[in-house]
C-alpha cells in the first residue's frame, strides 16, 4: 500500500454482485460498557435518557474527527454513545487496471433498520447513512467484517486499484488493523469459516461427552456389587 492507494489482485473471475467488506481486528464491540452506550429512544426520536449514552453524552465528548465545524460543544450529541462515536468512516473508490472507475453502491443496510431510526436532522453524522447503520449492529467477536459496498458487475482476473477518498479511521488507538475483503455469494450465502469450524468443534465435543457418559453408564450397570451375608 502506498499512501492512500492500495492494489488488489483478483486471481479468478468474480461474478457480480461482488460484496466489499471492511475487516477490523482487536476491536471489542461486544464489551459490556461499549454495547450499552447507545440511546435507541433518541434514534427513534422517542425521548432521551442521557445515562444511556455514557461516556459520550455531549458534542464535546465526541472524537475530534466527529465534531469538526461544531461550535456548541455543550449540546447533546445526536446520536450519542460510544457505538456511534466510533463508527467507521473510511471511504474508497475502485478502479480497474486501465483506470476505469468501477461503480460502488452503498445500499448495504437492512430494510428492518428503517424501524429503528427516525431522522430529525443532521448534527455530526447522518443516521440515514447505510454505512452508519451497518456499524450500529455490533459484532460479537473482536475480529469482524461489515458490509461496505456492492459492485454490481463481474470482476475479471487482474489488478485493481483502491483509492481512499477518506482515510481517517485510526486503528492504532486499539492496536488493531483494517483490511478490505471482496466476496461473492451463492445460494448458501457467503463464506464463513468461523461458523464451519465452530460447528465442527461443537460436534466433536458433543461426541466425546456422549462417549464419556456412555462408558460411565455401562460401568455403573455392570460393576461388581459386594453383598455382606451374615451367619445365622
């Protein structure tokens, strides 16, 4: 990677749609304090309990990158909370080897998200932004991928250039790394090696426990029993 440009090599043809993900590691979205730092009522414009947002309750509590141009630091942050404040903000452009721009589509949010948000104006971030809504669905593991863009065309084998039109998301703060992942889907969904290995591991543990309990049951059924017979 040189500066804000990255070269991606596609080894075999990827049939569209091609899904673009960003991957972060060493980021614990499932930490209890982090996961609780959100006001769902505020996002639905249904009141606000500031205690839900600790420690990011006011504009002055936001990261510096999020409050650029905002002067009223004492205003309540909209949205408030750690989850919103840490949302992923990098943006990219995608080019083929001959320099042609490849269109990236951002309609990656779930349709059900419309029930969770009611737009009441933009303060420091647009809550209608699909990338923001994807981020707000917290991950259960410290290494995770989130849907970033969709490429609605085939990608032929070769090299592609990714240019970061915005690259201000600092992973050094949590000693992490960020990656770009391209993926395709089929009738069974995309690749997820973690779930595969998780289910295999669970099956192995279950078989071992079954064998242990079976051996214990058999031994209890057929073990010798000493009976004391008194003389009359």
